[in-house]
C-alpha cells in the first residue's frame, strides 16, 4: 500500500513538473518569436511581400464613426496590397482599457492601438517611440504629450470642453450666458426659481459625468497645464488656499444650490442627456463629442448652444477653454510588423485620409492644414474667442501616488453631491497623499 | 501494471487541467500578492507582506467588508423564511408546481438583466416603485433608493434576495422530498404534532442541504459583485462598494495588482475559515439533537 502511494506521489509530481514546464515553455516561445520575424521583414525586400495582417484596436461611443473607420482601414489594402488591417472596436473606453491591460500582460496587444492621454504613462513600456516620423511635425499636440522627450502616440482629435444650453429656454426666461462662476450660479438659481425646468442635468449615478467640475476645475483654476504633475511635487496639494481646495469649494457651492433635479445621484448619463434633449433640463456640461449625440437624438442642433466653463471668480482673470485631446494612436513594441505599422500610420495620418477621419468624428483637427467641417463649432468660435488650455495628464509620479491612494475625484464628486463637506474630505486626502509620496 | 497504466492515462488529462487552470494560477496569485506589480510592466519587486498589512490598515477595505456582512446577515435572516416557503411548496397545495417554477425563475435570469431591471424599478424619475408608492398614497415613503448612502445597500440586498432566495427554496425542497414519508407516519402513530415532526424529522432531514445553503450564503455574500457593480458601480462614493468590487477596482482602475492579489487571497481564506466555522457550529448542533 505504502509503495503504491509513493508511486502515485511520484507520478503526480512528475505530472506537475511537466505541466509547469510546458506552461513556461509556451511563455518563452511567445516572447522570443517576435524578434526574428521582425528583423526578417525589415532586412530583405522579398519578405515585405509576404502577407501581413495588422491588428488595430480603438473605442468610440459613436457607432457611425466605428463603421466609418472599419471601412476606411480596409482601403489601405489598395495602397499596400500585401497588408490587411483588421479593426477591433469597443463601445466604451473602460471595457477597452481593461481588455488592453489584460492583453498587455499576455504580450497580445494589437499592432496599432488607440489610447487616451492619461493612459500613455501606463502603456509607455508597450509602445515604441515614433520620433523622426514626418507627420509629427504636422501634429499640433503630440509634443505636449511626450514622455522623457519621446513621443509614443499621436492624437487624432481634440475637442473643447463646453457647457451646453438650450437657447430657447434662455430666451424664455430672459437669461444670458455667464462668464464667471458667480454668474453661473446665479443663472442656475434663476432657472430653479422659475421652477419650469431642471437647471442642470447631472448623471451623477455614473460618477464620470461630474468630470467637467471635479476633474477639470482644479486644473483650470490653477492656470497651469502642468498642474497634475506639479501636484506630485507637493506634499499637501489639497491644503486650503491651493487650487484643488479652492475649486472644490466652488463646486461645493454649486452642488449645495440643489439645482440638479430631484435626485442627481439617482440618474445616469443617458437619463441626464434625455432630460436635456427633451428640454426638461436647461444646462449640461460635456465635451464637444456630445453635440453629435444630441443631434442624433433631437434631429437638429438649432436649439443648442454652448459657452466655456465659467470657472473664474471675476472678469479680471482671463477665461481659458479646456481642450481635451483624444484617440492617440501608437505602435506596440510587441508587434511583429512594426515597419508595416509605421507605413500604415503614415498613410492614416496623411491629409486626405485624416480629413475623412475628423469629419466622421465631427471634432477639432489636430493636424495643421486640415480643418474639420463642424458648423456647431464654427458658431461657437464665432461667439467665443478663448485662449485654449490643454489637458495634460499627470506624470509617472502623479500616477503612482494617485494609484497608491486610489484617488477618484469623480467618486469624491458623488460624495459632495450627497452632502459631504470639502473640509471633511480633503484633509484626510492630504495625509494619505503625503504618506504615499514619501513611501517610494 | 496494465491496469495502473490505464488509470494513470485516464487521470492524466483531468489532473493536468486541474494543475494548469487551478493550482498554477493560485500559486501565481500568491506570488503576485507579495509583489508591487502594476499589472502591465514586465518587472516587479517583492515587497513581502506589505500588501496584506496595507489591506488590513485600509479603512476602505473594512467599509467594503462591512457591506458584505450586510448581505450575509440579511440573507441568513431570510433562511427560516425560505425553509417555511419550501415546506409550503412541498405540501399538496394547488398549483404547487407552478409556484415552484415561479420561485426559481429569478435565479435563471441573467444577472445583468436583473441589475438593469431593478435599476429601472428604483429609478428616481418615473420609477415604478416610487410611482406605486404615490398611487397608494405613501409619498412619504419615497426615497432615493440608489443614491441615499444610508439606503443604497439595503436596496441592493433586496435585489440579491430576490435573485437567490429561489435557489435556496428549491434546494430545501429537494431536501424535504428526500425525507421518507414513513418517518412522518411513524411519528403520527406515536402522537407527534406538526411542530415536533418539523423539529425532529424535517430539520435533521434537511441538515445537509442547510449546510450547502449556508456555504452558498457565505461564499455568495463575500463574493457579491455583479449587483453593486452594475447598479451603482460601488457608489455613491464608496457607499455600496463590496470586497470584490473594491478588489477589481484596485486591480483594473488603480493598476495595483499586488494589493488586489492579496485581497483575493484574503477573500479565499475568509471563505474557507467562515465555512469551516459554520460547519463546526452546525455539526455540533446536529450531533447533540
């Protein structure tokens, strides 16, 4: 009996060893294989004729845009007959990010991937520098997002962050678009006093719709595009008197006015936009990307206008307009076909192709010499000539600290809507921040 | 010898699969829980038990865990009711088959569908629950079901109850049906009343099922994820965050795979410990009676 047990044990351990070894072997094979293939492709001209499939991934809420892009990348086969581009699309950036992170660990990223500016630091190890490519000189924003002097991805679109309103409601109640924070609060209060419309449509249940306030206001109030990275150098960035605290006091005032309908935390973004589109609510803040969504719902943009977020306290300060850059494209370092991917991006960023991209997005062009045809935007700029303020994500140290303390400014926004006071939130955050900053 | 060869070759695939998909990932999980891996970079540092210390020190983890215990407590309090319902359904009542399938229905429904269904019911604007309260003149009962921090967890537990009680009832029903009728007949002849029959025949008869249900409850309550994640994303703030939601967010939102892995290990240990304790408690009772 004992002998048999021993045999079983030996067999089992042998099994375990082979399984583990085979698992490791698979891993090594996967990591080792890219290099010979890549060098083969670049060295011999004969190899470049071999059939290549480039994988590309992107997210977008707009289905029409994704359909357009799927069609567009197929056209590349007429430029480079041996290359087929396969596009994988996601509807939400959250799902996309999760999928890409999982694939990054398995070395399974697509050859060309889309990124948001605040993911660049996380993915920089997985991307190759694009420096030296001709299109970089044409891109107006790419160099702002360089990491240690290297450009890893190129933004395809930019859009201003706006506060939308229904002009017909403003006319009916005899209201003017505000340019300062006190005017903004007064405006919302006036709409509330009239009691016919919900002043502001907030989809607080989803947390993220409060980003124009809880995420962007501290940056705007600070006046420095490098604000987030500057925070990482400060031991107590949430202290009284500093931009974060001051802007959060402003936001607190806004939330305390109770101008966001009966239950702002009970409804999500879709319901909030429904309220706005069906003219039950008068004001909503979002990026320019919201205008096409609105147009699709309502059928026209006749009764839609916008003003810049009026964050300043009085008219003596300049009012800057937050500009968000998005849809960054980069080439992954694990790709077997980096050369083909580079050539593809050269085609993808060329003016003719790019013009169709930006028109499908209905957003602002990031390339010099290409203008998007967006009537709404033209009307907005005719009324508002503001200096732009680029959203620049925090650096590696900022990312490290915020991840360590799990800083979620949008969840703090929810807490504030639920009535929590700034004085009860920020001091504790300061302590956590200082500790995380010190522990390196 | 040949027999042994056959046995080994038949066992090879299941054992290999088990090692590959269960043991190997678990060992990796243990390994990651001792590192500061961010989930993406190719290298990481070993940090000893720092992640475990951090997990125990973090008040948000405890807050999340206390939400889990709310699920556990309320579900446990409903078990007697579920047993009662099973007893009713086991009796020869009219259309008991129909009711049995009705009771089980919520469990078959897709969890995502259930979450959306209840999100709609709780909706503050034109939501059916508030509309119903208004219709019967109970306006004062109307609440912000998913946005009031003191209520949101109860609202979510109700969804969980609605979804999982049916499964418990059906399990109890199976237990009840496995008790031979002779026992009840003998007890009737000996002059035992319905209560005595219930305590001395029914309860011991379903003790195995009870054990399973209690285990499912511990496991389910500690792992509850889809309902809060889909209905509130753990909000407002962290109000309805559960242990698993917190773990997922630690890993995927804040790129802290080390800490998330240690939370997963802690969760595993908690389930084992609680199930063991519950088993001991229950067995002790069963033997004494």
